C-alpha cells in the first residue's frame, strides 16, 4: 500500500477554529494519498453538522474528545497538524503539543501560531479563511514528503511551552506597569 499522509487537527471543534475550512480544503485533495483525523468534542451542533456532511468520506475520521493525557500518544500516529483558526488565537497549545512530537504544522496567521511556526522551517503559515491557500498548503505537503521530513527535524527548535508563554506575558505586564 502506498504511504498516506495523515493530517490531523486536535482541539475545540467550533466555528472560530475554522474546521469547516479545513474540511472544504481537504475534500479537494486526492483521497488515495491522505487522511484527516479530527480530535475534539463532537457533541455540539457545529461538530454534528460537519460529521453529517462528511460521513461518506472514509478518509476523514472524527474521534471525539480524548483524555488530555492521551493527546501525545495520539499525535505520534499522525504526520502534519493543521490549525485553521479564523479568529485571533492567543496561544496555540495544540501547536506546541504537535511540535513537541516533531510534527510540522500548517497554521493560519492568527496570533499564537506565529510565535511558534517559522514558515517553511517547521511548518507553513497561511492567511485565515483562505480555503484555497489551505488546500494548496496541504497539497504542497503531499507533493514534497522530503520537506515534511526536513520540517519534522526542525520542529523542536522553536517550541514555546505554556509555562514559558505565561512567564513572557507576566514580564510584559510587569514592564508595562513600570511605565
């Protein structure tokens, strides 16, 4: 069997996370060469609507919510995180988790991603709400497996852990309060 790239999303499944854009982009890709794994609470109306719309796609798998302590062992099974947020993200926790597991990331320029992703070094940064750019980025990953491997080797160099992020924020607030 030919190798299939396993794209994945992990996090809250809500409109602001752009999962609808991810699915629109993904269904235009060749189903024989990739899969999409979505991990997150599927009980809401938005998630249920997306599941219903994509129930006939055997290469799209919705997992539902998993225990936080199981995130890492699940991420290890996949290849590329897709973080398609369409609104400001303060900190991309799932981006950090993916990078710690040496998984490159395709993410929108919505704040938190730019803190951790260096375009074409450990992932790809794209504009929010641009389904075509998202599809092209995913296709680029499919067409350039050697680049995915190279990015995987670079991902642990820029991981911002939550504790570090909070320390940086406190520092900024303390500095601002002195002025």
